C-alpha cells in the first residue's frame, strides 16, 4: 500500500508549522520571558533554537523519511533488535504529559472566546481582569467542562483523520494569526509606558541567568518546535523524497520563532504599560490581552476572531500530539482507530481534570514539590523532550551510518549539501554535550 505523502514543500511546511505554532508561542513563551528576566532568556532561547534545535528537526525528519514509519516503528526499522525504540515510547509518554496540561489551557481559551462572544459588540470589561482569570482557573467545574469541549474537538478531528481539511484551514489561519499579532503589537507599542517593556525584551541582564533559566530556555525551545518526542519523525515520514529537509527545517524554525518573538513584543510592552508584574505566570496573556483588545475599536469582535484562531492554532498542535499516541496504540495493540482515540482522549481528560483542579481545590497536592499542572509541564518540556532530543541526535550522529544520513540530507546526492559538515559536527558533538551539560548542572547543583 502506498503511504500518504504531503502535497509538497508547502504542505509539509503547513503541517510542521501548524504543530509548532500554538499555545507554546502565544501563551507559554511570553510568560516564561517575564518570569526568567527578559532579554537574556530570549538570547539563550534563540541560541538553543538555531544551534541545537534546528539540527534536531533535520535529524527527526531524517529518521522519519528514511524509515517511513511511526515513531516507535521508525527506530525498529532503522535499528532492529536494539533498545533504541525506547526513544519512541518515551515520546508517547511525553505526548500524554503535554496534553494533560495543554488541553486545560485550550479550555481557558474557549472560555475567553465564549465570554467575548456574548459581549460581542460591547466594550471589553477590564475592571477585574486578574480576578476574572483567577475565578476561572480556580473554579472546580467550569475549566474542566471547557477542557472536555476542547478535547472533543481534537478527538473528532483525529478520529476522522481530516488531514486535508486541517491543511486547508491552516494555510489561511496562519497568515491571519500573524496579521492579528502584528496589529496587537502596534497597539501595545503605542501605549504610554510601553518603552520599558521593549527595553525588558532587548536589553539583557545576564546577572539573572542561572541553571533554572537555562533549563527553561532549553525546554521551551524543544516545546515550541514540537521536538524530542517523535512528532517531527512522524511528519518526516510523509515528506516526499525530492524535498530539501534542511530548507524545510530552517523555514519551520524561523516561522515558529517569529510567532514567539511577535507574541513577546505584543505582550511585554503592554504588561509594563498597564503596571502588571512580568512575573505573573501562566495567567499573563489572559490578563493582558483583553486590556489591549479594549483599546481597539470593536475590541470584543477582534477578541473573538483572535481566540478562534488561537483555538485553531492550539488544535493543530494537539492533533499532532494525539496522533503520535494514536498511531502507536493502533499498530501496537491492533486497536481500531476510533476506539483508540476515544480511550486516549478519556485518559487525557481525566489527567487534565486533575491539572485543572490543581489550580484551585487541589492546590496543596504536590508531586515532587510542584502542583499537578506544573508537574506535567515541567516533566514534559524540561525533562522528557530534551532527553528525547539527546537520544535522537546520538542515534543519528553515532548509530546511523554517515552515508545514510548524508543520503537523506542531500536527497541521494542530488543537493549540494554544503552545510552537511556543520550539521554532522553539531549532532555528533555540540548538541549532545550541550544538553548533557544542562542536565548535569541541574543534577549536581
Ligand atoms: N509546539 C506546540 C506549541 O508550541 C506544542 C507541542 C509540543 C506540540 C510538542 C507537539 C509536540 O504549542
């Protein structure tokens, strides 16, 4: 049977960028920048993206396209009878952990969408934005209901496998999202006192850097690019053999980074202008954005469109997460796709409900010193993804034959492959040493 393939460069790009751009860029990145001291964090993040993560995207694409199989099977094909496929299994676990908190934030997005929708043509109410957010997330029922709604959308899409539809929508949505963030950024820049926020983003204060900050930047780079858990391996398996993998990876990394930086530029100046603490945490975007909407004519209408698109951006990410587990479970346990998706979604929803409750009634329940929500976030982004990435580069750099890697990198020698030397050096030495160093520093401190 002939395997599905993307329609070409643009098709793959839309899928990869769709997975990469999501709540990670618009929700997680701005609040991490705020918590970790601004410009210095951004610089480390950018260095990780360009020096370490870009070669890892290429590596994942190479594994996927070479094997033309799902994450776990890919390793079984390329390295039969070895334990390498554990990387795939850990990826499946990471997907689950990410969904266990990501879907809760997806639920918050829906709640904000719903509230802007009811007040479509009235002025946004900015009198009590902090307490509106706190009331939502600490409520025992409302956010869980929205999480369920969010999960139903995802399950439905993955169940019916309407990849074509998603591709088609993403092609329109991504440019619109881009345009809207630019409008928000301009609004934010023109607020009195915005300059402080811009300064916070561009003037690095290196004294704020410590192990935790570096780990957060590394984790965010992996998280934002959907790396280290097999997503890009799966997508790589659908890439036609004539496409240039390094060009694709570069364009994906640049687009994702652009969205993150723009989100930062839209949020931070407003944070300072409104006198909100940059340390606010996960609520930052939800507290700041409505205040910017209030400055725009027909602000609630704008908010509705914005939250719809944010919702879709979140969905295109969750689909890629859900697909990783679904592909594995259906093949491994020979389970029907519909049943597999239903079961996985149910399990995710149960865990997500606990994450949600940990913002309120279960606040005191701690796993390794963190709330349940923070635990899933920390475990996946800061530990499982970088660890997955480490083993992926070790696999491509040290286990696979150099000639195989070169073949995929240059499309069987038809591309020049000028940068192959640099790429190979990074995945063999630089990336493994850098990731290991971050972990060692963390453990030994
Ligand atoms: N990259 C996605 C985002 O930024 C989240 C994600 C992580 C998706 C890992 C898939 C895999 O929102």
